[in-house]
C-alpha cells in the first residue's frame, strides 16, 4: 500500500468513525425528544379520555380541547409556506435531492402535530416524529459534512421510529427502505448507531415500552397461510383506498373555499359530533387496536371503524388537523385483519393473529416499507412464525397497493406536487471520498 493510499484509508476510517459517533449523539437527542413528545401527547390525551362519558353522551372537556386545538392549528397553518404542513414526504424529497430540509417549517409542523394530537385529531404521531427526527439529524451534519444527506435524514427518521416502536433493527431498515432508498457505499453503520441510541433512551425512560404485548404464537399450517394471504389482499385494497382518500383530501379542502385558519374546525366538529357513538375514531386509536387484538369488538363495529377511520383521517389531513399516517394505517389494518379472523375463524386466538397481520400489512403498504414492517413484527413478538406469516400478508398487500397507488402514501403526495424521486439515485460525491 502506497503512502497516499494509506493516508486516504485513514481519512476514510476517521470519517466513518466520526459519523458513527455523531449519530450516537443524534440518536440520543432524537430519542429523548421523541419520548418527551410521546409522553406529552399521552398526558394530554388522558385528560379527554378520562372525562369521556361511557355510553351516549358528550364530554365537554373533549369539546374544549378539540376546538382549542383546531383554532391553534388554523393559526399555525398560516405560518407555513402554501399553508402545507411538512412530513415524511418532504424528508424523502430532501434526502433524494441531497439538500437540507426546511427547518423552520419543520419545527412549525411538529408543533402543529403536537397540538392536533393532544386535541384528539384522528391521526398518528409516528410520521411527525420521523420528520422531526430527520430535521434534528440535519443539524448534526455540520459536525461531519462528508456524510451523505440521505443517510443523515434517514438516520434521524429511523431513530424516532426506534424510540416509539422499540424496534431498532426494523427502524434502521425503514430508514433505508423509505427514506434513503439504497444501501450505499457509506454503509449502514451510522443509521444503526442512531436507531440503537434512540432505542436505549426509550428503554431507559419508558422501561421496556412496547406498543403491543403479544403472547400468542400462531400455527404455521396451510389454513393459516391462506388466511394470511386473504388478510394481505384485503389490507392492500384498504391501504389503496386510504392513500387515495388521504392524498385527495387537500384538493377538497382548497375547493371548499374555507379560509385556512378555519379549516381544522371542520374535522374537529365532525369528530366531536361522532364521539358518543364512535369514540374509537378519536386520536391515534392504539387502545382500540389493543381491544381488537383481544377480540373485544364485533364484526359490524369493525366495518364501521374501517370506513370511519379512512374518512376521518383523510379529512383531518386535508383540512389541516395534521398528523401522521402510520398509526391510522396500523388501526385500519388491525380492523381489516380482525374482520377476516371473525369470518374465517370466529373462535380462538385467530382473530388476534389476523389483526396483527393486518396491522403490519397496512403499515408496509402505506409507508412503502414492507421489509421494515416484517422485521418490526419480528422484534415486537420474537417469533419466527409471526415473521413468516407477516411476510406473506405484507408482501401481498404491498404489491397490490403499489399496483394501484404507487410506492407509498408519501410518494403519491410528491407525485401530486410534480416531484419525482429516483429510487436508484447515485451516491453523492461525499459518499465516494
């Protein structure tokens, strides 16, 4: 090895080690903030959840919080360019074009999501946290400028997902599959460092937090395999409908003629009106997913919740009661899976099995990260059987949904803006040095 080659190798080693060190710090920061936001939203939601009247009746605490959140959201929307909140789609665009995201709009969008989620908007928290994680990670790039921007943004987004799902490997795959969209020459080390650091923070503060506690292990046989295929087909159709409604809603909001500052009031008022009959539509709906996994919901209610969640989440997204699509996709998929289980196997634990498969399938199809969904399922359950069945249902759902709606919810958003992202974009010059 020549002296020049040795020097270049040492410089390359220094760059890689520096990137991993910086990403460890970024992961700790993103994980801490994500856990803080997650906890704050949970505390705010507990106020209206505790006050809800069982059976028919309106909670005025809920009404005040929803209307207040909608009014604040209207003012925040006015601060954003084109009155459009930023989210994972903007992060993907920034990653694929190797540029820094609009940080000011990113902070306002994160605040908007926090307000709306606290006010029972029928949206999720994971997408806004992923975008916030990417924005925070972009600040760390000044300490190691040679790291490609897509790796930086993917690392931050993955760290946020790892902190909430407690699945660092699946989160790293999500970063590569949905944001970075390639395994480049720079390698996966910085991304893994970031997701594991965020996971350690989450584990420290939340004490082994899991979105779901799964104790059953499904049977791998012909009947279960066919059922997983059916879950995948129906989840793919449900995901396609959700993507179409969710990405069409902003145009509906513009055609409505409502001033921007008043738009969030429309979904807030409709949700409040429905709250005595369908309280499951409020917020992210994770408690309802827990109930459906336990087999506590009837078939008729499952159908209503699938239709209602698709409609209300789309309305919230279109009219500025902004939030994420991860949790709604998970919710819709769980209802679809439980519906299949209720029809094909009305007795036993099959309903819970199918609900989890539906949740993984819709997440994979909506966010465009099927392998990440399978690995997250494996990390959450620790079961090879779950991973095999979810592979069948997730791949089926993803392929069907992509044939109708494109790669993901976010790609369709970008397409509507006239933005085309290239999955096979070449690595930046910094990545080759």
